[in-house]
């Protein structure tokens, strides 16, 4: 992922070859031509605390484990990187679902890592299998982070699902107008194919904090999608995040057949 790690969710999944995807003009998705799709939507489960400059006192407890004194309380947190007192932080509280997808089922541990130069800094965090919901607090200073879950299923209310060997979502933590924010999606709507059906009439729509659209004119925040499945692979780059915080991938008619999916990676990074 190289240069795109200058500073990510998905989180997660939309499928097809690059030639079958088009940019998004905001029009409503067309109805599917097949019933073998997985469709779901909802607001992301995010319980985050933004700690500004000078607001925290950090005490190391063990590798990747810290006590934070903030706002009169002490929080035990995990982090892939070393934390220091007074550092602005985004604290993803226990109960947050950083992979964001509604209907997601994963293994009971996820990895959160940061790539700093040639070194990968990582922490493993226990989660609830249904939803990938954090069971411990995670604190992240500014930077680019990736969340990886394994043996994932993306499901819908009708019980249909799409399985992937691993799902990796990369996002940034940044400061805007003095507040620590991130590009973790706040809302997701997807229609995805099931294995053995054409990659067409499907879409992935995301919404992030609108401030991401104006973060850096020289390096705008963009979405990147990579999918590896038995019948091929995808390497897609989309337009920058729109002024309202939206980002969308959508297929055209005539897509290839989706094979068993080994890995999916979505980045919302700059």
C-alpha cells in the first residue's frame, strides 16, 4: 500500500474489476437484477473520546497497555504505539465497532497496526464476534491505522451473507479545528454479490466526517479498494471524499462472476 500510507475501514467490501466500476454522481442505485445479493445499511457503532493537547496523563502498565487519566477518570487502554502525556488522542471506547459494517461477524480478536517507516506496530484486541465490537478501549494518536479481522461474514437481515478470509480497513486519525477526528465511517450502505453471481448492480456507500474533505488540498482523502477472489483481483482508486463526507463505489452491468473471497481491503486515507 506504500505511498498511500502517508497517513485508511473497511472497512470493508465492494467487488468487481476496475473496468466495471464507475464514479458516483449521487443518483440512487438501480434495483438489482438478481436476488443473490447481500444488502444492509446503518449507522456505525462508534463511541469515541477526543483528547486534546495536554488533557491526558499517561502511565505505561505493560507492552501496548496504558492507563490514561483524563477528565477526572482513569481509562485502561491498548495502543499499537507508545503514548505520552499531553498527546492529543482519539480514544475508541469499549463498545465501538471500528470495522463499521452492519451485520458483520468476525473472529474474536482483531489486529490494529500502524506502519511507521519500515516498522509495523501492532496490538491485538479482543472483540465481540458479532459486530466486531471492541471489548477494551483503544487509544490512537494522529497517524494511519489498519484494522484486520479474519474469517469474516457480512450479513443482511434476510440471512444472506458474503464470506471473506480477511477484511482490512485502513483509516487516518487527524486534527481538525483543534479536535481529534478519524475517517472511520459513520454510516454504511451496501449491496454486495454472493459467491457465484455477477459483480454487477452492487454498490458500497460510505459517509465519514465531512472535515476529511478539506483536510489537505494537496493530499486529499481518497478511498482505495482492493479485493482478491478466486476469479481475479481488484485495485481501485476512487475520487476524493465529497464535501458532505460521502464516498461511493458502484458497479456497472456486465461484471465478472465473484469467486470465493480471500481478502478485502478498504482504505480511506490521504
